[in-house]
C-alpha cells in the first residue's frame, strides 16, 4: 500500500468521502482541495513568516484550524448566517454580498471555496474587489463549482429558488461555472495568461498521490481547480506608478 502523508497535519490515514476514494484525512478531516491550497501556499513560501494577515471566507474546517493556529490574531474568518461555523471564531453576515462588501482591510492571503456561485452580485466584481484587498505579494486563492464547459447563470432575479435548485443542484446557488468560460473570463479580468495553480508542473504524480491530491483531478479545470492571483510586489507597484506618471 502506498505511503500517504497529509500536507496539513502529517496524518497518514485517509478514508473515502461521498464516493471519493481516500478523499478525507482521518486526522484533520481535510479534503483534497484544502490540502492542495495549503500545499500551494507552502510551496510559494507563505508560511515562512507567521506574521501574515489572512481572510478566510466561508471557511473549511481543516484549513481554518490550521491557518488560525499558524497565524493567530492575523487570521480572520467570515461566514454567512446560513453557513454557521463552530470550529473557528467567525464573523457572520446576512449573505455573501454583504460579507464581501464589508471587507476593507489589506491581506496577505485571501481564501475561499465554492463561494462565487452563491453570490447575488457579479462574480468578477467580487474577484476584482478581493484582488484589490491584497497587500504587495499577497495571494488570492479559490475554487468554484464547475459543471460542463459553459457558465450557466441565473443570478439576481432571473430565477426563483425552486428553479435554481433544479438547475444548479442547490437553491442558494445563482450559477455554476463552465470549465471553458470561467478561466477565460478570469484571465481577461486579471490580465493573466494562466489563472490556475498548476500542480502538475510543480510536483510529480507520485508526490501528489502521496498527499492525496489526485493528479488526474488537478490536471483539468473542475471543482478542484485552484485559481490564484499574486498581487505585484511593492517595487513593481512603484515602477508602474512611475511609468504612468
Ligand atoms: Zn490531515
């Protein structure tokens, strides 16, 4: 049997979760995408300093515990009233739009999963706003729920809850993202050529498998794809401002 190791807690036992083989770490309960995001942060050097400010939106349990323990007071979690959180101290808002509207601090790391599909407002406006809250070299990482190649949009008053439930699998979702449409839209908004974190380019399949980040699932665009953006460093910002002056 292969030797497994969780990049969050070091645990070596994994169990199936909702039909996904060895998806959940038995010790910290992390799922593959949480391990992938923590791994991305590790390999980009974000854990080299404990003095960082983190904004975790709709936090997942294992990553929340790990990040709050690592960064202490620098860690802030925010959720919405319909997704109460009991595993970490968390500010709660009536909905995601109000949560994002309230965010006005500057952060080194902003992280969220499966949030943009429940937003009532425009997803790219939220992405732009959150990107704008990054400190120099700060990173914004997230996943979204992806189904098929085309984004299927029903936000605002376009569809009622019953119809959204039928079309998007859950009544609180306003859309599902397309594997072709979403990265393209994101790349345009961010003027970025590749908006996803490419695990296959950085790690071998056997390493990814050891961390239970199934290489096949992290190769294509799907609900496990980690999209990321790193804000320009301070010197790049100065150069841009000087060039524009
Ligand atoms: Zn673990």
